């Protein structure tokens, strides 16, 4: 079976309001995030457990598991239970597995920023951005390096009805030019533990609805982000900049975010269709190493 023939939703989520039987779900903040316990992710999961995890993820936008120990292949196998692999452009995978990238900050690095340190939704510049991303903590500094997620359902729902109506008719323009084009190679060379190969391909532009309807929940979410959204279709630069600056700040305000302080073995699993995320760049003199996998999604739609 080819990747194209693998269903995007191999195991549908448990129904809304489902009473969990295989896992325990505890909210992590008032605006998103939940800690799931009672499951060993290194073991094969039955369909009911997968359905319950997917339900929790849809309800809470990002879920966390503590104390897990996954090999590269086990993490890939787990990701496949939620959908097929989503390709990762520009970033070289680890030697052990083509579907895993290492997100590493070496102890010797002194720059004031980290890989992933600008608010973004993973690879929104692709025609079909990934639905989910999974991050497994392998080595964690004694302090710093937290990750934040911002709920984009709330970002949209708290706008005025007039601005909501206007945004529903707008396309955002997404590009990797300010992240992975050749002009950024010197920046990526600072990441001593990662190999990033910039390319002119990063200058391509992809249009997506500024407000997307989540294909599983049916809810509307703001779909613009500071890292990859470079403009608005059919708007003059002088018109779009004030609106984008406002929306970038509005969408990531503290009241929409949850924050995770990592421990070795933690797994974070989030829904790129309704959250943005970023890592704090406050690690000095300590190594931070993660393995990440991504799960395919479909083209954002109104």
C-alpha cells in the first residue's frame, strides 16, 4: 500500500463526551492541554485506546504523556496509528530513521534563540500541512527550554463578529522564505546538533484560508502565524501589515496559551490545525534533545 492509499484517519476519535475507559485525562490549563496517564506508548495500542487519545487531543488541542521511553521505530509506529507520515522539508532526518528529525540544542550553543523559537504552525507553507506533531524528550536541561502552545479556536472566537466575517473571506499567504531560504543558512549553521539544508524552494508561496474549519471538530480556527505567513492575498503591503501584526499578537496572547516544562521521557502530541507553538530560547550551557515525528493532514478548507 502506498502512502497515498493510507487513510488520514485510520482510527476515528471516540465520540464527543466519551467516558474514558483506557486512559485518564487531566486538563493542564484552562485554555488547552491535557495530561494523559495510564498508557505505555512503547507498547502496541488497541483501537479503543487510540480512539480515546484522539478524542482527548481533539478536545484539548495538545496532550502530554509523562515517563515514556520510545525508540525511534516505536515513535514512528505510534505516529502511524494516527495517520500516515508527513514529509519534513529542509531538515535532515536522523540516521536511524527517515521519518524522525532530531530537534537539538547543544550545550556549546550561545545564540539567544532556538530552533522553533518563533510562533508557528508546523510547515503551514505546504499545500497539505501536517495534522499532528509528536515530540519526545530525550535530554532536558535542568531549567529553561519550555514549549508553549496557543489555542487558535479561542484566537478566532474572541475577535469581533465584523472581523470574523472579513477574515472568513481572506486567504493568508504562507512561505518558508524567512525560515529555510538560502539567506537563512547562516542562522541554521548555529544549530550544532541539527542539519538544515536551505533551498530556493523555500521561496514558494502557498495560499490557505485565514480561517480554517477543522475537518474533525467542525470548529473555526485562525490559521495565520508569524513564522510562515508573509501576507494576505489581494491586499497591499501597507494594508496587510497592520492587520497581520495585530492578529499575530492577538493569537498568541498569554490568555490563550499553555506551557509545558519538560522532563526526560515526556511526549507532547499536538494538533497543528488549531494551535500554534514555540520553544523558549532560554537554554544556556546544557543540552536539549528531542525526537519529532509528524502525521499527515489535508489542505486547509473553509
